[in-house]
């Protein structure tokens, strides 16, 4: 079995204790870090999601798969992030109110940091006002990213954009959104400045928006 396939299987089956060594072995074997992330871990999480939908796995299995992926990403982190920290300005990011999914948000944070931003991570279940407070505390911040993974928390994305606009930041701070149920159409509908489907394109878009 290839190293990447072994990593995918480990994430899918929640082998928390094995993942760090497996990722390190793949790096030592000169496997590409992005391939380890995308073909190994992200693909495995998608499979876990499909199995959850079919009632083949349940929340505890999703949780342990997520924990496994997070540990693996920590080993990968230095191989993914390479930018000169903070040169491009500040980027505030969070997962919206009611939503606890943070793996995608963390990957976006990692890639945006790698592109040269100083990332201020507000965590998960972030109330719209918390985004506004963070902007007030960081008046030099040029961009905000909000993530939502549930169809039921898409409304919270809308509220977040509205709160930021209402606080007077419309046109001054760029708002980027993303997450599995999000589309460009939805971004246009709620007045976000950009939608990107993945972490890599989020970093590229952030650079484009602030330059
Ligand atoms: Co949940 N979950 N979950 N879950 N979970 C999903 C999202 C789901 C699709 C599974 C399914 O049914 N197939 C489903 C949502 C269905 C829907 O709304 N349509 C679901 C559900 C239902 C739930 C619960 C309600 C289950 C329950 O309790 N009955 C519950 C909700 C809790 C809550 O948030 N209030 C729940 C809980 C959990 C766990 C806590 C167990 C765990 C999360 C752990 C954690 O994050 N720390 C979990 C997991 C692991 C998943 C799946 C399996 C994997 C998510 C993930 O990490 N993917 C997920 C199934 C799936 O997504 N296929 C599922 C890997 C990650 C790299 O991808 O997050 O999509 P993703 O991020 C991508 C892009 O979306 C994009 O870039 C990332 C990387 O390229 N992106 C952005 C993300 N944010 C962005 C922001 C940007 C730009 C791009 O700009 C700012």
C-alpha cells in the first residue's frame, strides 16, 4: 500500500496513535505535502462524511477521524506553511455561530498564514459580534474569513456579513466565506466579497483582494 493510501486509511479508521509516524514516513519518503493533505487526509474525511450520511459511522467515529487528521496536519504544518509571517497584513478567521467544524477553517488559516498574513483565529462557534469586536481591536486588518460546514449555519454566515457591514466595514474590509455547503451564488446573495472552494484558493484570493 502506498504511504498516502496508508494515511487515508488511518484517518478514515481513526488511527490516532499511528498517524504522526505515518505522515513523518511519507515526508521522509519525499511524498509531496499537498498530496499527503489532499489525497490522503481530505479525501479520507470526505469518505467519513459519506459513511456518516449512510449511517455506517456515527458522531464518535467522525470525531476520532477529525482528531486523527488534526494530528497529521500538525506534522505536515511546517511543510505546508512557508510565507513570511505578517507581511501582507492581518486576516481574522473563524467558524460561524452554531458550528463546531474547524478542520477546514484551520487549513484555510494555515494556507493564508503561509501566504504571508498574520492570522487571528477566533476559533469555532463565533458570534457575529465577535468578528466585529476583533475588527475593532485590529483596525489595520484588511480581510476576514468565515467558515460554515452545516446548511443550518449558513444563516449565521449571512448574519456575520451583515454585522460587519453594519459596523461600517463595508468596502473597507474584504469578507471571504467558504465551507462545504457554500457556493458563489450564496456568497453573492449575502454580499460577501469572495467565495473559494478550498484552502489553497482561499490564500490566493486573500492576496488578490488586499493587493
Ligand atoms: Co459533521 N457534518 N456534524 N462533524 N462532519 C458534516 C459537515 C456533514 C456533511 C456529514 C454528512 O452528513 N455527510 C453533515 C452536515 C450536513 C449538512 O448540514 N448538510 C454534518 C453533521 C450533520 C454534523 C452534526 C449535526 C452531527 C450530529 O451531531 N448529529 C454535528 C454538528 C455539530 C456542530 O457543528 N454544531 C457534527 C459534528 C461533527 C464532529 C464534531 C464530530 C466532527 C468535526 C470535528 C472538527 O471539525 N473538529 C465532524 C466531521 C469531522 C464532519 C465531516 C465528516 C468532515 C468535515 C471535515 O473536517 N472535512 C463532514 C463531512 C464532509 O465534509 N464531507 C461533516 C475536511 C475539511 C478539510 O474539509 O471542512 O469542507 P472542509 O473544508 C474545506 C473546504 O470546505 C474549504 O476549504 C477546506 C479545505 O480545502 N473551506 C473554506 C472551509 N472553510 C473555508 C473558508 C474559506 C474558504 C474555504 O474562506 C474563509
